[in-house]
C-alpha cells in the first residue's frame, strides 16, 4: 500500500489525511495535542475551531460560500461535519464545535487506512511524501526545522494585516491619486481629511471596541507592527506624523493641504482591491467598518479583508512552493493550511484537501490537474504560489483574487454573480475531467 505522512490534525491535516485515506492511501497522521498543547487550542479534537465557531458566510453568491460549495462538491469531511452540526447564525455557517469536532476525530481515528499518532514531531521524517499542516501555532522545534529548509527570513511569526477594500466602493470624487511630492507614479489613492475629520477619526478609533490580545500575542505588538489604535492612543497628532502623514500630498488640481491623509495602495495588478496602508488593527470587524468608513471617500467601502494582528506561523510560499503545494527544492514535501499563507478555517481546509487529493492521485499514478484559476480553490492556489509582492501576507478568499476573463462587468452584483457561476461551472468540469 502507498504511504503518506501528515503532520498536524487541524483543519488542513484532517482533510488531507481523510482525502488520501479514502482513496486507498495508508496515512500516518501525527497530532501533538493533548500531549503538547498550543496557546489557543482548547481540546484534543481534530480540526478544532480555535476561536469563533463561525466558518464565515454561507450566503450563496458570496466568495466564502463559493469556497464552501466547491469543498462540499469534493466530499470534504470538514464541510460535511460542519453542515451536519450547524447552529443558527444568520447568514453564517456556525457550528456546535463539540459535536463537529467529535465527528471528525472519530472519522479519522476509526478509518482503516489511518494510523493516528498523538505525538509531537520535532523534525521532518525522511520518508516522502509528507504534508506539514501544523498551522499558525506550529511547535517551536518543528518551526526551527522548517526555517532550516527555507531560511529563517522566509518563515514569519506574526500577521499585521491592514484592511483591504473593494475598489468599486471608493468615492473617487473625494479620494485622489498622487504620490508623495509627486515622486514616482501615482500608485497611491489618497483619502484627505481636514482638521475636524481627522480629530473625529482619532476620537472614534480611541473609543472603538477592540479584540483583546492573547498573552502569547503581546510580542507582536512590541516588535514594530504597532496597531493604529495604539498610535491614536499615544496622542492626537501621532497618526498625522505617522501613517496618515499629509506632507507632500496636496491635492494635485487645487493644491489644497490637509490635516491628514489615509493612503490606499493597490492590492492586485488589476486595481480591483486596495489596502489601507498602515492600518493594522485589533478593532473588532464591525468597528473597523464603522471607523474606516469615516475617511472621506470610504463612506461606502466594502471590505474584502479586515485588519488583524495575531500570532501566525507561515512561510513565504510564493518563493518556495509549486502550485500543488510541494516544495520546489524537495517535491515530496508538501505544506498545507494556514502555514502556506491562507487565512481562515475554510481556506486552510481547502489547502489540505488539494494536498491530500493531489498526493493520493500521484501515488496511484492517476491523472491529476489542479483546479483552474477561475475557481475559488484555484484562486487560492494561485495566490500562494504566484503572488509576487515583496510583502507576502495571509489572505482570506475574496472576489479580488479571481481571474476574470473577458470584458469587466461594471455592475458589482452582476460581476460577482458571473464569477460565482463561472467558478462552479469550471469546478464541475474540472472534477469530471481531472478526478475520473
Ligand atoms: C488565536 C487565533 C484565533 C483565530 N481565530 C480564527 C477565527 O475566528 N476564524 C478563522 O477562520 N480562523 C481563525 N484563526 C485561524 C485558524 O486557526 C486557522 O485558519 C486554521 O485553524 C488553520 O488550520 P491549519 O490546519 O492550518 O492549522 P490548525 O487548525 O492550527 O492545525 C494545526 C495542528 O497541528 C498541530 N501541531 C502543531 N505542531 C505540531 C507538531 N510539531 N507535531 C504534531 N502536531 C503539531 C496543532 O496541535 C494543530 O492541531 C485563528 C488563529 C489563531 C491563532
């Protein structure tokens, strides 16, 4: 029987092990809990949801729902258990985490093709293939081993994420393109604030509800990824001398000067998404929406991703991984889950699903093409293997990641509906042709 080793029975490792075992591969699955715990997990269950019990939007037509739907069609163990143990949560898929976790754990423990070992792996086994799916809280010894392979400068330990918004929801009559002192190209979009607007913005940041740092996350804060609210707390002018500095950003036509300028930078080549520069934050998601929408030009901004700062081990995947998630320098060694630079439960599960299916089919000498870029899973695989930005950051699924063919539909609702329909069509066609 062909063999596979999976390290970590979180969202990615559980799905990967299940998919490979279901295809007749003999899987050894290592999970260090409960012998060794992480600072966030609370149980010994597989695929534990460490924080919120919500797996995001389940509203058809949204990007998170599309990703879930693709996983469901592929027979995901995680999605099946989540659907079976869902609890009412408006448009979101929230689960009874205990019933959900128990079902996944039992499915893996009782699978005839899975040898489940409750053990911390401190080094990477010599056998191949191996999937490293040890997540944002990979144990220190294994992190060191990974750093030895890819170089410590390519292994990151914290996310300091600024929000990303939909370019179509910006008011361009208020925001203007300009670079500081007119140097370079006009890559920045600027949201100018007068004195009152700036003062109100600072006051609202100070008063906003924040997520409390976990004790093990404090280091991030001292290491330079200072959240916008900490800068605001230090004094009313701190932001205007920091990320919201207005100097050199007078209005290109009127010459008007401002008290502060919130700068936005293109997040992708197409310019369909913009990053709020320097706005990493621990404000709660509803508060981010409320406060950032106060900036002139952002009154109706829709968020592709909210800001965050938290402990997160991940690798600079685009430089090291092939699209099938194998390491360029050691193609039998795979990475899956949040460690490749996706963010979120379902996204991590999707990466595990792809590694598990891909390896199994390779081992069995079966044809296998990865899903096309127009699908949600394909878009994530592209992001982790092709993103060429200097500052690689973890990403949730969102419409900004999708490859869109043909003329761009101007109406956002229609455009997104088209993305969803194309994705599902391509996904089904891919399943038919590639998973025969
Ligand atoms: C504090 C915190 C809050 C979060 N909140 C949310 C949220 O609300 N919503 C959301 O979508 N995402 C959230 N995330 C992200 C979420 O945890 C990940 O998206 C998801 O769990 C990643 O899946 P994974 O399989 O990559 O890693 P995990 O689910 O973490 O699984 C990795 C597994 O590997 C095990 N492991 C680690 N090292 C070893 C080793 N050396 N040997 C053996 N086993 C090992 C761990 O015990 C763990 O079970 C949060 C993350 C953190 C840290």
